[in-house]
C-alpha cells in the first residue's frame, strides 16, 4: 500500500511470493477490499495506472527537469517515452480468470475499431481492455514520437465463455507528432494498433506530411493525406 510507485523488485523476484496486491489510497475500507481479493470473494480486474521504476531511477532524474523526454538530467518518463525496464509496466494487472482478444473488423470499418473479448477461464471476471497506437515512422525535424500511446480503454464484465465486443474510436490527433517548437505534424507511414500487448492491425497512411492546425478530422485506412 502506497501513495505512488515503489520499487517492488524484491517481492516480484522472490521465490517466497507468488503474487502481489498493490493498493493506492484505498480509504477506510481497504482492509475489507484486500481480504475479499485474498479469500476469493472478489475477482480483481484492474490495471496499474502508472509505471513503477527501480529505486535507482530517482538518482538519474533532476527535480528541476520536468521534461517527459530524455535529457542530460532525465532518462525519460512514463510508458510513452521510458525505454528502460520498468519493475511493473503501465497497464499491468492480473485476474483469477483469463481473457482472449480477437480482432473483429472488416476492411470498411476503420474509424471505430472493434475488438472481441472472451472469458476463457473458469470463473466470471472483469477485464480492462487497453488500446494503444504505435508509430513505426522515423521522426523528423526534432519531433517527439511516443513509443506508444493509449487512445482508449473499456471495462467489460464477462461470465465464463461469454464474449463481448468493445469499440475504440481513433482520430488523427492520436497519430500526431509534436516538434520541439510545439507544432503538430501528421506523417505518412505505418501505425500499429495494439490491444494490450498484442499487435492487432497496421494502419497505413499515404501522401505528404502536413502541419496540423486546430481542426477536426477523422481518417480512413489507406487514406491519402
């Protein structure tokens, strides 16, 4: 139990422990919540909302450097830019059951991605489905491109063998890169769609790079830009 991330390597790597329950500010009912999980009265379906770093991370970060990307006093921050090995990654989480993701889109439905989730375990449970986009394109002109970016999440409650479709809208804003002068750019190239850790689909944009203004736009697959 802690207010923020801790270096839990010694628990994760110890043969004495099979699992770990981490709780943030749980309030007055934290004891009841923990006991319900430990004694199988509640099947947890949560995702870690932060990345947990090793203790040495704080020695490499200046308190005066608030940048997200690396510098001489900063080794990157958050799941978007940190290239080191986190103790626990953003989005980590376990359940007493298991879930299967399957891509459920045809070639026409591209603005709203559909993913089928199936409970393949032996008890009912919740799953939080995370949708990320990852650019394969080389950056230009000092742009900052995240390793990946969360563009949607959805909680589903499923009985044993039950399936349900979840939907994730993707807009051009999720594909933009930002130059150091603050301008936003949309680049042609390949963009991977990840559901959790699974690579589900690759979206390709063709045409010329454009500087993005404050206007709304949604795209279709293989669109010329």
